C-alpha cells in the first residue's frame, strides 16, 4: 500500500516540522561537499535550504510521492535540485553516478519497512569523510498513535487497520548509533522531545487532528477507501484526540519525541 500525500495539508505546520530538520543538519559540518542527497525530500523547501547552504554542490532530492515532488519542482523555480521519484526501499544509490558527501534523511525512514539494512548500504556508498544524518519520529507510543490503534480495534475492518498501523516504525538513538558506528562512522545520536504550541489563535477545533491527518493518520485513511467509513473513523478518533490534547491558555500543546543520529565516515 502506497501512502498518498497532500502537500498543502503537510505544510500546514511547516515551522514545527522544519525545526527538527535544522537541528539535524546543524550537526553536519561538511564544508564544501560535491554531492548532497536528501532521502525523503517531501515538498521541497528543506531540500532547497541544503542548496542554499552548499551552493556549489549537486543536490538530489528523492521521494516516492508524485504530489510532493510536483510541489517541490514548482517551488524550485531555478532548477537547483534534481528531483527523483523513487521508493527508498528500491532506489539504487549507484544511480547517482558518484559517491555522496552528505546524505540526509529527515522524517522519512519511519515510512520504509526494514530500513536498517538500507542505511548500511547507503553508508557504504558515502565518500571518504562523508556525512550521514537521519531524523525519525519516536512518538509511536504517544496518545496520537495509541488512540488510532484504540479506535481501530472497534472498527469492522480492525484487522486491516491494525496491519496498517504496524507497517511503519523507527528505532531508538542507540539502534542507529550501533549501525553507523559498526560501519566506521564517528556518531552523535540523541533524542529531543519538542512541545509544539498548536493553533494559539484558536482557529481550529482540533489542531492535533489536523497535524496527524497530514502524516501519521495517512496509512489508516488509505485503508478506509469508502468516504462514509472514513468519516466515521475520523469522528471517533477526533473525539479521543480532543480529550487527550485539551486547549490551554497558550494553545494546544503537542509533545513530540524525535530521534536523531549523525555520523561522519573516516
């Protein structure tokens, strides 16, 4: 099952989604890379920031979503990035024709089943002195996701929804540290829990639902192809989410754990 993406919905919380990316690439100290690759580039603005940072580099963005890549190409009016449509599970890094100096993957690998062996393959392809940097969500036990699974249990298509909820996931910092260090990289791995203040102006009834509708809820919505069936599921889930994330005087607070690892090849 391929997850469909809506660039406009995903971009609704662009500032909050961008912050972990900049925290990640801030630990990459590459000075003058020749080839920079963004695996899971999404709708483009963060990949373009890599082109801004390293204007002399060839920058390649890879993503499986046609919709996201269309948005990225529309944003890249000067053609500074090579946008490649490919499933990361099947994409051949040798197709680049050169060894990357920097590989970045931000909030993408959790969508790729069995991505750990892929990391090993990508790291092996790095140029000497090259950098590998990843960030993945570590919030699969948070109320946002636990309530999805709880809602799915009571649904007539519970089996399919449960399978969809288990297709994706990510490791802990120690998991990625051990993989990268085993391949000769000097590694910095850590986790950060962000407290995002959503909708301080009170314009949305359920901003956390708005957030997950653009990301984590997508696999379940893909299962529910009947519109009335989908709306019924969303309504049941929305009530639970609103209760779990009540509005405060500051806004609706969404805590979000993320996992990071940055390594440099000897």
